[in-house]
C-alpha cells in the first residue's frame, strides 16, 4: 500500500503544554484544508506532564507523530525532523 506524501508538515515544539497542545490539535482538526494532505509532528522537549502519552493516544483526523526527546537547554537546536515528508513546513511554537 503506497502512503501519500503529505503536502504540508506542521511542526509543533512543546515543553509541558499538554492542555494547550490538546486545543491546538483540536483546532487543526477543524481546518478546511484536506486533513490527509497534512501531517503534524510534535517535538516534545523532555515533557513531564503527560504530553507524549496524550499525543500517542490522540484521535487525530490527520497523520500525527511525536518526537519525544531529552530536554535541551534554551537555544540548543538540532532536533532531526527527518520524519517530515510534506513540501511546506510551517513552524508553530
């Protein structure tokens, strides 16, 4: 089975923002854009509030994945977003 390549990748970096992230994901699910043409990648930076578990169980109407990484110091970059496939990658954060 060939999986279609998403047109848009939405990347959301987060740290202990479980409730805000739930509202964000719900809002993304109401977009007029074809949801199967979009993927959402959550980058959880050492969250301790259940964010990773919430994302793994979230019933998203679009492809959703999480990159659960160890915490990084402010200003450190380098998370590999290789799993993203979309042609356009808006950054939210």
